[in-house]
C-alpha cells in the first residue's frame, strides 16, 4: 500500500513538473508564468477575443431593447448552465487525438495545472461562480434604478481597479503608459455616456448608483481571482473551469429564482410568444459567448485587456445606434463630447496593447548625447 501511494504521488509529480518549472523564479519566489507563444498568434487571439466581446455586448444591448417582460437573472442562469457542456466537448476532441489517455487521467491532469487537488478546485470555483453571478445581477438591477449612461460609466471604471489589482496581486509589471491608457479609456467612457445624459436632470436613485459601484468592484475582484488561479494557457484547464462554473449554477444558483419572484424582483415563466423566445435565446447566446471570451481570453491576454475590450463596446454601440438612425432616416445628433470620448477610448486601447520601455529609450538618448 505504501509503495503504491509513492508511485501515485510520483506520477502526479511528473504531471505537475512542467507547471512547477514555470513557477520557479530567480529570487526563489513562486509565480506562474504562461508559456511563450508566437507573437502573431497572440495578436490574432487578442483581436478575436476583443471582437467577440464587442459584438456580443452590442448584440445583448440591442436585443434587450426588444424585451417586453425581461427576466435577466433567469436568462443569465440558462446561459451559464449551458457552459457545463464546454469541457465534455473539449474532452471528446482531446480523446479523438489521444485515445491512449483515459478520461480520469486527462481530467486530473487538467486540474493539476492550477490546483493541488480536487478540494482546492471546488473551494475556488464555488465562490467564483457566486461572485460572477452576483455582479451580473447587481449590474442589471442598477440599470433599472439609475440612468444607464451613469451606470455604464461607474461599471467601466472597474478597469482602473483591475489594473491596480493586477499589479499588486498578480505581480504584473507596472507601466505608466498602461496606467495612463486605462485612465484615458475611463475618461472616454464618462464623456460618451454623459453626452447622452446632457439635458437630463435625473441622476437616478442612490441605491442604483450604489449597486453599480458594488458591481464594478465585484467584477474587478472576480477577474483577478479567476486569473490568480487560471494563468496558464491550457485549454483543458480553462474548459474544466467553465464546465465547473455551469455545474455550480445548475446545482446551487437556481435557488435565488423563487425569492426574486416572491419579492417582486423578477417574474418566473417562459416567453409568451415567438418574438419573446427569439429575443431571450439571442440574449442568452450573447451572454454565453461573452462569458467564453472572458474566460478564455483572460489567460491568453490579460485582465486589463478584457476590461478595456468591454469598454470598446460603448463607442461601437454608439456608432451602431447612429447607423440605425441613418437607415430609418432620423436626424443624427453627434456631439463633440461623444467624438472626443470615442477618440480617448481608441487611443487608450492602442496604448494598452503596445510596450514602450522608457528606460531603454532614455539610456539610448543619453548615449547619443555623449
């Protein structure tokens, strides 16, 4: 029995060895470092993730305008439960190319890329799922209690908190350029959003604004919490987390539906007609794809990239509305504040994705002066 235990432990150590090698740093500290990849592939992955996030968020917003009896939490719950099938699909693909691996061995190997054992996996994923669901619900509830422009501005201010947490918790290298780019994006969001609010004297309920603030803090903490554990660009590990998220939604997070119904927060039921089914299905699909983009994109890009990609949906949604007005032959009103805000967001996004080493630049300049 003792010999068998040693053999099993040695086998697990062999599986974790590539990860442990990534954890070793020069100063003796442990830090997960993602494997290097082709820069061209990385650029295409980043662009794909950004496009998916933008398209799904714009689509979600537009479809929500067609809803007459929206059930946001139930729609989110259905979309989240659907993610339970992600890992089985990946597993079928993996087993097709690696038939010699057993399902148990492959699944355990994926889990070991970030966790010591299954207990640690579930201890991480349960609060992670609850946090993500809570922030989404708070955001939707705040939108019904305060002007959407102000809610969006408060929510997307989370980019600044995400960057700060990335530096202090994930130990990402601090960059004045990236910090400035984050503030440019946040300022651009405020300008675009407030341009829609001009002329309106309503600032909304303080409860709605407080909900938006809590939602912004929770999404920041969630993304950092997720990336703290899921840092490796290992698709099996990411898919395992996604399916675990769906399982927790299915087994635990159906419970708020009845209390929300009895408190009058949200009705329970199915869409009343074909249009209702189409809209609900479209929103659920957008939520599902957007969630996949965040989960897969965070390890392959960075938390701050995901935050800024969400911000990019704002000017694209604004432009989409103007195109609709043009098609419907309605007067188009584009304020200078909106144009300036979109310009700031674009500049901020560009600087988020470039690396400028000012120390080398200064050294080079000093050398030339000598």
